[in-house]
C-alpha cells in the first residue's frame, strides 16, 4: 500500500498507484501527487473566441487603429498604427487622435488577455480533481494570518489549492504547462515541464530587474503561464 502523509488537513499519496482511468497526475516539488482530468483545448479555443466576440459586441477597440499618408498623385495609403507612428508631424490634432486610439487599443487588448486568462485558469482549476479537505485546520491557520476565506465552496477550493497545495509559482506554472501539454498530446516528458519552469524563472528574474523589487509579479505569472502553454511539449 502506498505510504500516506498528511498535509494541510488532507491525505496525499507520496508514491501513488496507477491513476484512475481518464486521469493523470502532476507531482509538486513537495512530492504531492495531484490527480488531473485534462481540458478540451477545442473548448478553450472556442471560449477565447467567444470572449473576443463579446468584447467586440461591447464596442472594444480590438483592431489596431489606422492613419493615412498622402502620396504623389493625391492618393492615400492606410497603415496600422504602432508605437513608432503616434506623432503626426505638424498636426497636433492628429497626434492626439492617434495617441488616444492607441491607448484604447492597448487597454482593450490587455482586457481581452485578462478575460481569456481568467477563463483558461477556471477551466484548469476545474480539471484539478481535488476536493476540499474535511479537516478545517488549514482555515483556522489562515484566519490567524488574517487571510479571508471565500464563502463560496468552489472559490474556497481554488483558494485552498492556490495557498495550500501549489505553494510556489513554479508549481503553479509547471502544473498549468503539464495540463495543457497532456491535453494536447496525451504524453509529455518530465524534461519538458522542467524546461517550462526554467523559462518562468528566467522571465521572473528579468521582470524583477526591470520593475524593481516586488514589481510585476502577477503579470509575470500570467505571462509565464501563457509561455508555458506554447513551449511545453513543442
């Protein structure tokens, strides 16, 4: 029988038996085996497309703004704006328009990314086949730290996983990469997960150097998750 140990009020298997049919496992740095069901990447793609359609229906500026340049003969050429074409020489009104529309475009793209990431993360957490522990000791501990525990049971389960199961960002990124790669191909080598973790560490280090101590952590974690999605199992 596999050896059992107790962590944060729940029993976990250090050396698990074969996963149940349809499930696979990710092992954290502390040795905890997490049963996973995988996600449908087709469903994820359709969710992301649906979010973009919703934002377009809301009137969000998701297409790059444009500007026109008059050429010889009186014709005009239309170009997409980028960060290097915001200044319209000798035309402050046009410059103001370009900068305003560029800000709106950048804000809309950031909001689209956030909404898509939120849904992707929700699907990923739905694939983690862990139930809340019966022992409430972990909540008592967190309340001593003045951590607010969500009332909604599913939100509480996610909170528990984020704070008691996946205690490091490396575990979080590694697990997300593992789920996505497994869901895509059905097979993945441990070396691929380690490569994704190294990619994240490099990204985090660069972010901290650029943004200063404590800066950019949340955005970096979000970006790292997306990078792991493309790099793992490639």
